[in-house]
């Protein structure tokens, strides 16, 4: 049976890249705390946008989706779920809300993990909710031709609860030993995925636990920038890192660095994007058109109106539309495409 000893992380030979990521994350973290203290009144919309993106993306990674209009109704709680996909989307949003509002009180215990899983499925009739798996499961990969292969064989159902107990005990010991959280959290999440303790919902639970542990350690960027969306956008790299860190996992001889590097890259990117948005919020002296223009100056990709609404979350949609017209009339940006496919780029 696999042993868990997170103190071994102190013996890792970290590549320069990981040191750079950790240093960058802490630098952005300090700056973010200043922005939050000074501009707390305009951050609520960023939080709500990130929640919607997180709910959509974390479920989409698992092939669970609905159309945008239904997603908006569900997120604003203007409608009840109509099918299984919507039940699971609705449940994810509820767990996300719970973590956002109560992370300090949610200890990392077996009962709390089971409770969060139960809440994830609280709108469905699944009888596995809030319970560890009773049948062995496998992590299956399906290629573009529909061919299936077992990518990883998780812990057996018989060993699952004991493995979770040992993993949680090792985590608590690592916290007392002051193991760096940016090494500990990705390693713990990867171990959780290798145990694969539930019949369904393991991927979503892993991302919710990631947020919970980051918040409990003072890394709040996931409130303002959706980590789940960044993971969805790099899904192939996510699965590659998972697999690279899973070899010889059962023997305790796996390499944790690929998954640590991937998760720190996601966290760093989130902090960098958050910093760019906070800078725009802080530039109150600029006109709306000037602030929208700054977004174009920092982007190499064409941007849609929806993109700008997300990137300038404290500016209303109507004001952004006026700014786009002003910038277009002034030949500062040019339009690409028509109708719903309309995007703009710096001229």
C-alpha cells in the first residue's frame, strides 16, 4: 500500500524554472493584497465573473456543459436544473460559493471532503454522492479515433478510505513541518487524483480542493481569475503533466515535478492576468476609451466585446460599446469579422 510522506518534498532538486515561478507568485501576491485593500469596492464583479468561468470550465473538462443562456440563468439562480448536466453544474456553483465564503472554517478532513462531494451532487439522484467508491475504477483516455486505453489504474475501492486517511495525516504533518505550500498543494492534489476516491466527480473535486487549500494558505487569485478556465485552455498539458507524475506512483517512486511545474505555471499566469486587470482598475484617471485601448495594447490576439467585458469588469457593457466605436472611428483599432464573430485588434 502506498506510503505518503510530504517531507520528502524538501529533498526535491527544483529546477530554476520552479524557483522563478514561486518567486513571481509571491511578488504578485503581495501586489494583489495592496490592490484588494485599495479597490475592494470594484472587485465584486470580477469575483462573480470568475465563478461563472470556473463553473463552466471545470465541468467542461469532464464533458459536462450547457448553452450560455442556460448557464447564465443557472449561475444567477433564475432557473432550476433541467437535466443531469445542469444538476452537476448547479452543484459545482454551490460548492464554489461555499468555499469562497467559508474556506477558513472548512478543515481538510475526510468528513469534509465527503460533505463537499455530497453537495456537488446535491441536485442529482446519484446514490454515490458523499461516498467513496465501492467498485474499482480506471482513468481512461480516448483518442481522436475513439480508441480507449487505461492511462492510470487508481487505488482499489478496498484500499481507498485507508489511503485517504494516510494522505490526510501526511498532509497535516507536512503543514506542522512548514513544508512550502506551493510544493505541498499540487502534490497533495495529484495524490488525490491517483487515489481517485469517488465513482464520479474526482476531477472537479480536485479543482475545488485546490482552491480551498490555496485560499487557506493566503493565495486568493482564484477569486478573481478562474484557475479552472486556465486549466481547460491548456487541457492537453494538464493531462500530460498528470501522466508524467503518475509513473511508479503506487511504489512511491513517481516524479512530482511535472505536475508541480504545471500547477505553478497556471497559478503564475492567473496572478499575472489579475495584476494586469487590477492595473486597469487603478487607472481611474483614464477615460473608458483609453482604458479599453490599454487592453488592446497588451494583447496580441483579437478581442471580442465579451472579452473586453471580462477584462474591464468594472466598466458597463454600454460604455465598452461606446469606447469601441470611438476607437474604431479614430482608426486606433480595426474590426475583424461580422455578427457574433466580430472581434477587434489594435490597428
